[in-house]
């Protein structure tokens, strides 16, 4: 199971946004990633996110560089948006593809 949370703000009236993101994968590795997020929304509800950041495994000291590419289809509830997501992630020790739940907050 994969959980992603993103807070971002659109840049003016454009289709682009910037923000912060967090991902948690609930498996034996207890994988956590935090990063800066760039968002592009070509059409309403569809978003593409690029997030360079740091990955941490529970119980391991330090973090390592990670890059996440995500696409999600969002349903808006006030300032929150939630929906299915697909993601590809890379760090020097691992890579993964995941399907999960995207939860975001636009401000």
C-alpha cells in the first residue's frame, strides 16, 4: 500500500504549481520520502508531478536522493483533492512502480 500527500500552490492562473510532498510505502522496508514537487495540470482533474527529494527507511540513519514521477486523477473536495495515482520512483539503491491513493491540499 502506498500513500502520497502533496501540498502545492498554482503559479498564478497557469497549469503549473509548486509544493511539498510526502510518500509512505507500507511494506517491510517502511519507506518514507519527502521532496519538492513540481505539478503540471494539462486538464481539470489530471495532474503530473515530478518530485526530487530524500528517501528514508525506518531504522536506518541518514537519507538518500530520490526522484518520483507521479500521475493522478483527482476529485476535489474543497481545497483537498483525492484520487488514484500511479508512480515510478528511483533512488540509487532501488526503484519501484506503485499504484496508490493521492491526497493533496491546494492553497
